[in-house]
C-alpha cells in the first residue's frame, strides 16, 4: 500500500488562510506534494463537518480534463456548476498554469463570496504578468518544498534501520520527494524516478516555456550548479566553467537559463547581505538545489561533498521556517542570515568541528558580530548542545527534527 506522508507545515498554512477572501496559491516544484496537500486538507475539512458536496477538486493534468484546460470559460462553468446551494464551496484546482487564460476564470471566481479557492502551480511564472495585475493584493502564495527531514523520518518510520543517522543518509542520497518513500529501499527505482522527474520538469517547465533550443547547454548549466552548490556563482563564472564541454553559452543565455530554472523551483538563489551596510550586495549569488536526491541522481552518489549537501539541507529547512534567507557578508562569511529586524538569527554550518582549529574558524564570523541576535553553529557531530560565548552549537539532525 502506498504511504501518504503527513504534511503538518503545509496543512498549517492552509488552515491559517481558510475562509479568508483571497486566493490561496500553493507553489513548488513538480511532485513535491502539492496535490496530496490539497487532498489532505479536503479530507480534513470533510472530517471537520464540511459536507463533501461543498468541496470540488479538479486535476488539470488529467487528460480527461483536456477541454477544461484548453478554455478558461469551460473551467469557469465547471466550477460554477459544482457550487453548493448553501454555504461555502471549497474549490481546489491543481496545476492551474496548464489552463490557457486561467487568470480570467480565477478573477471571476474571486467575485463570488461563496467560493474559497485554492490553486497549485509548478512554475513561478503563474504569479507574474496578467494574474498579478488582476489580483494584486487578493492572493497569497503558499510555497511548498518536498519533504522536510522530519516528514521523511515519519514516512520511513518502519524502515529496517530507522536510526536518525541511517535515515539522514537515505535523505541526502535519495532525496525529499514524497513518492521516494514508496520506492525505498529500491535504489535503482529511485534513481529512475528522479531522472524521469528531472526530465519532465526540464521539458515542461523550462524548455517549453523558455523556448530553449540548446538543451545540452541547459543540462550543462544544471550540472555546473549542482557541482557548485553553495558557492558564489556569477553569470561569467558559469559561462566560463562550461568551456570544457565545448558548449559555452553567453552570459545572457546563462541568465535566461537561471531565470527559468529558478521559476521551475529547481534552484533557489540566495543573495549576499552586507551586515554592516545593511543592504544587498551586487554580484555573485549562491544557488541551492530543491532536492539533494536530484543532485545525486544527476551527478552520481559517491558519499563525498557531504559538507555542501548538509549546507543545502539546512538552507531548505530554513526556507521552510522563514521566507527570508540570505548569506551574510561581514569580516567573514555567515552562511545564513534568517528573518528581519528583531527576528534575525545567524547560522553557520559545518560537517564536523571536532578539530579545534576548524571550530574556531567556524565561530569567528559569528563572534565578530556585535549584536544580540541568536547565533547557531549546526554540525553533524553527535554531541549535546553547547554554548561558545553565546553561540549555540547544535547537532544538526536534532535541529532538523525540531528537537
């Protein structure tokens, strides 16, 4: 039987916005669990007393709904025909970006006080252009990432070795996508699934939308970014780094590819924040993958580079917990600056700091900060929390589990 992993954080987002007169748009990379999240929320509504007739869900990826996807007016008629005679009807439209002119149907539905509308989309372009113009101030984006480590652990609770370290090893090797939980421990099946998923995202959300003609160069850019997770990356550096392939694209082309890859939620850019001048710095950014399993499927898994993989995992978790994540530039690099104003916190990440010189190197940038915001050092060293003059060192796996 297929395992459905609970998504407490995603459900909390939907509960927070339930019955508010705005459109809820759940965004994220394909197969991160958006459809399942809507199903879980719909089930919760019915269990809480909402009549099933007051809910309507439509998958626009289903070929049986091709006519609705081709004409926003037919989609509008479909929704209206399913509105309950009394009370609110909760409407869930999955992969709305597949509908030509969907923003017109959505805008019309928003005028009805008896509709609570939830959409999902797999490309950030759906929140730009005409939709943003029509619905300015009347929609909220609810970003969803693949499984957190805590959710993955819950899905793998019956694994032969369910120790926290064994499950983390699976997490970084096989990744965070929910369906992976159903494929383990068949590593070959996981690899095939992830490679197929990556190809689908590239073809449907990047190549088709951007009209990319040089797919091989696009794949080279992806490999470059995966190899250089967490490194400062400029357009010129990416372009120059592809010389060996013989397919060196221009900086303008690289910029176009990066824009498409981030809008398809395959990568997340992180800007540098000047901690003294309190401003963003121009120049290179860092890029993190949406999933370490995709990286392993594309580049192979050798067990190396575990420090950068850990950094990627921490970034994704911080993104789940706070929408504002930057990298800090001061006397030394601060891996992540999270939150704003009084809610600001600083994070350093290291695989191990058992060597005293490594510990001091990682603490130094945090020690140089002269404010009173929380400062954390996350490592894979299994040790109780310890304070280094106000800097709290934590076992990262406990932190990922919220412990």
